[in-house]
């Protein structure tokens, strides 16, 4: 306390102040101090007093501590002290168990005090929001103490705190971040916090799941060693159970995320299973519960079926069966494994077939079903284990007609193998053994082999049992009734209610909805007197249940009676009940069954869960049968003979009406079939008609295109002919011009020849004149004469010769030039004629190709006309009205005339 007095400011002299005064002064110092160190010292002092003076600190200091959390966010040390103090205020010490009533009362007061301070703390929702904000601090002391405080608040006032966290922004996300903290202390306490947070709140469970909780939790379980891990694995599994139980959304999320496959390594066990630690047993037990949550019968059938399929595909079911057949497994783990396998195979045909193929590692190998049944009918086995085996057998036969047939077949004479033990032999042995629990379990197991299976009920009538040497065998049905009556005799000496209840449940299930089995049961003359005697007696409370079941069995004999036995018709049995029992008494005894406490308990869930062997009286499926038959049997018994006759008449009338209605239904069904066929034909013909119509439209379109092409070619051919004619005229003109030029050329050649001959004659004359004058000189004669050889200037001949020579020379020169020009024109005309001849050949070739294309088009048009004609005939056969082209043209012409008349009227 000296430290505290130093903080308060004076030394303890004389009488010391009380704890309340000290706490008040410390609170004043927290509120008034301006220095952070002073406030920190005050908070530290209050923390040291918070456990001893819990009421005073909670009453006077809580508001100041909350203000410290808001104002001094930067100092992690003072935040840690304040959070520790608040934790001490609201937390009750639960570690020490009270030894006597006085300590127990004190503990209760402390709990009430913690609840009071918790209510005060969460009365202001901002306090929880502030606490969630502080969890974002990375400092170890702040974060760890904040987690502990929020956990204790959730333990004390779970629902209000959950509501505040749910509406707080990012509240759940901040808490999920604790799982990613590298400091194991904070992570582990975060697991405990999330366990409290997710209890019973579906909305928070969904948010936590979608914050990747499954992935992180499975990683932690693997890191910690799976089933061999410690308490952390247990905390993770408890949190997973919180997230999945009664939450279909999270279950589907787990399945869709392929997390079921990651569970398989959890169940890998070795050959040596001795010496399991208590923690390993706890971990594996929780893991099995986690699997059962996914395939629980209370889930929706679709979700359960998908999880069962996933567990088989990933090998989880096979791993569970390995544990089931392993040696050295602890009894409670073996029991829970059997229950888990039961629900994994329940209603799943594939899983049930696999389970039927599993063999135990024995020599010789035996089916797992046989090994389990051996444990069920063995009275030395633990009670919970026998219940688990019965549940497994029930789940194996649930909606499994194939499995039911295989079990019943082991009882039939043709399939019994004396060298091996079968399931049927074990059930019969347990049914008639001295152990009442074995009797009940075997009877219920055999009843499940007959559930909703009329074929197996009739097959089981063939089973014969050898009772003793020298006596003929009796049927299984007769032996059951014999045991029932013998049990009644033994009842005087000891309690055999459980055996009688089991046999009566088997008989009721067997003969219900099976008139042949009812006839076999009534054929024994002792059965009906026994039942009426049991019902009419006044017995104790336990026997009233047996009386009710006997009334149920007798009522089934009435309701499903086909009146094939003259002595036990419906009417005679009802008269017997009225005389020996009384209808009201019969109905009262029948109604006692559904009012029994154990009946209500068994009707809740399929798994047989009983606290003690003597409480095993009702089966879940049998409670459904009672609920179905009780009302119908009551109505059948209370009806008078007149009402029965009227009902029979009405029933016959209804049957007649039903037969008539059935005939009409058959007629209507046939007509519906015919109508459907006709509709299909109409639809087919309609589609064909549409196809043909579209084909006709396409053909018309193609024809129009061909017509347009034909017209274009026609125009093109006409133009080419005109050009060809023009070219022919040009050729004729050029040919004429060429002939004229040739004639001119010939004429010029003639003139030139004449000129040459004239010049020759002139040269000869000149030579003669010169010779006569006796002037010797040399005369040179050229091709073109330039003058006379006479050198005399005065020679008249020479003068004349010169004049004529000049003229001739000029004419010759002109003729030569004209000749050259004509030759050029001739060569030009010749080349033009050659070009025109080439063009003519090309045009003739194009003309031939055009004529060929025209012939092809004409043939194509003829084919198109033939196709259109055939399509028109098909459309007419289908009932379509087809108008000819001439009619369409006439209609178009008529429409054009009308349009012209309207235009003329408008013009006028």
C-alpha cells in the first residue's frame, strides 16, 4: 500500500483511509491530472486494488477508465492497465470450485456482480466499438488484454454483445484478424473469443465463414498436428462445430470450397492404436462429430446427399471404415465412428453398396455387417456400442431395397450356408435369446429389413425354424407369436416387457399393408384369443404399453383383412372386440401408445439414444407407423355393421365409378396421345410447308435474277451486233478505198511506163541528128536523159530537148512522190485491215460465247420452271393456295389501271 500512498500524495500516518476513499482519490487524480505519467500511475494503482475492492472500483472508476481508453490512445502502457482493470471488474473467478454452500453463495454473488458490471459496460454500445478499435493495436498487452475483456463480456452477456459487434463496421473482420496474429497466445485466445461470438448467431457464423475462417482453421489444425495436436486443435474443432451446426449456408460453403477432402488426413490411424492420449481421443471425437454435422438426418436431403457423395469420392468413408475394422481403437471412438459411418451411408445407394462390400481383417474374412451384428447381440458388449451398431444397421437398410433383400435372403432355406455365420442367423439367434436387450435389438433390426418392402414381407413367410430335435420346423411368424405367449408366462416371474415390445413391433411392421401376412397370422387359432386376453386384462403401467401394442396388432388384422378366412373376417373380429373388450376400451388402449413418454423421445430423431437399456422400447420408424395407422384403425373399429355395409356399397360404387373413370382416363389418354401425334404431324407438315415456301421464294428470286441476267445479256448481244455491223461497213469502205488506190497505182505505173518509152525514143532521135552532122563526140546516155550530146548551142534539137527534159524530169519527180505517198497509204490501210480482222475474230469469239451462255441460261430457266411447278404441286397437296404468275401479273395490271384512274381523277 506504500506505493499507493505515494501516488495519492501522502504517507500513512495514524488511521489509514478506507479502500473506497483511496479509490476515490485515485479517480480524482485520473480525471484532473494533466501529465500522462500521473494518470498512468493512478490507473496502475487502481488496477492493483481492482480484485480486492471490485465493487468500489467498478462503481467509481469505470467511467474514468473508459475516458482513459478514448483520450490516451497513444500510450499503450496505460491502455493495458485500464483494460486489465476492466477485466478484473467484470470477470468472476471460475477456476476454483466452491467446496461448501457458503462458498457457493459467495460465487453466485460474484457472478451476479460480474453480470451487473457487464450490463453497465455494454449499456453504451460505443464502449464495445471502442474495444474493437483497440484490438487493431499491434502492441501485445493492449491486444491480448482487449481479447480477454471481450471474451468475458461475451460469456456474461452473449446476445447483446453479439448484436453490437454485428452492427459495428468491420467488427467481425477485426476479430478474424486475430487468427492471423503470429503470437500464439493472442491467436489461441482469439479462438476462444470467436467460439463465444459464434454461439447461436447464424448471421455472425456466416460472416466468419466468409472471412475465410475454414481455410485458416484447417491450416491451424494441420500445423498443430491434426488429431495428435493439443488443446488448440480442440478449440479449432469447437469453433468449426459452432460455424456448421444448424447452418446450411456454411455447410454448403464448406462443401463447395472442397474442404471435406482436407478432412481425410485427420482419420489416418496406424496399425498400433494402443496408448491413445486423452487429448487425442477428444480431438478425434470432435472430428467425427464434425463429419456427422455435414450428413445429419436433420439437414435437407439434397445437402446431405451431396456431402455423402463428396465423402465417398474423396475416400473419407473408406478411411472411416478402416478405423471401424481396426484393432486397439478406444471404445468411445469406435462407437462414435460407427455412428458417423451410419449417417454417411444413410439413404445413399453408392455408400450403402460400398459398406456391404467391406470385410473385417479376420481369417476367414467376414463382412463388416456380420461382425457388427455379432457385437449387437452380445450382451457383454457396452450398451452404447450395441445402440451404435443397431443404428448403423438401420441406416444401411434405410431406403435400400437391395440390402433388405440380401438380409432376408440369408434366412431363406435355399441360401443358408451352414459353414459360415450370416446376418440372418445372428438376428434369429438374438431374437430368441435369453437377453431381453438382444431380443429387442434383433426384432427392430429385422423390422427394418421389412420396412416399406412388400416383397420381403412375403418372402419372410417362407422362413422355417427348427425348434428342437424330433419336432417339425415352424415358421418364423409362428415362432414369434409362440415367444410372445411364452414371454407372457415368464412375465409372472420377471420383467420381459422389452422383449414383448420388440416382438410386437416386429409383428406390426411385418403384417401391415400385407394381407397375405395377415392371413398367415390369423390362421393360427391361438393368436386372436391371446391378443384379446392381453387387451382385456387390467395390468400395471408397464403392461399398458404391451396392451396398446396388442390392440395395434389386432387393429392391423382388421384393417388389412381381405376376408379370406371365414372365421376371422373384419366383421367377426369387430364383433369379438365389442363383446370381449369394448370398442371404447380398445380405442383407449390403442391411444396409450402415442401418449407414452418414451414414444415422444423416440419420435424426435432416428438415432436410438437411450440413457439406460430399460428405456429402449420404441424405434423411430415404428413411431411413424403408429402415427399413420392409429387414426385409420380407430375409424375401422368404431364403424357399425350398417356403416360398414354402406361403406362397402359406397366403396363398390366408387370402384365402379373409378373403373369408369379409369376407362375414360384411358380413352382420354389415348386421345391425348393421338392429339399429340397429330400435333406433331401438323408441326412437322407446317415446318415442311414453311421450308417449301421459303424454297419457292428462293426459286422465284433466283428466276427473277436469271431473267434480269437474261435481259442484260440480250441487251448486250444487241449492242455487240450493232458494233459488229459498224465494223463491217468500215471494212467495206476501207476495202473500196484500197481498190481505188490500187487502180490509181496501176494507172500511175502505166503513165510512168509511157513516159519511159517516150524518153527512150527522144534519146534515139538526138543520137541520129548528131551523127548526120558528123560531129564525133562521146554520148553518155543515162537512165534519166539530161541533154543532147551535141555541144552546139544553137542546135534547135538541143534546145527543145532541154525544155522537154526539164518538164519530164519534173513530172517524174512528182510521180515518184505520189508513188511513195500511195505506198504509205497502202501499208497503213493494210495494217488497219489486219487490226480490224483481229477485232473481228475476237468479236466473233465473244459472240459464240454469249450464244453459249444464253443457251445455258435458257436450259437453267427451263429447269427452274420445272422445279417451281413441282413445288406448286406439293404445296397444293399440303392444302396451300397457289396463284399463277399470270394471275399475279393480271392483278398487278389491274392495280396499275386503278392507280392510273385515281391519278386521272386527282388531275381533274
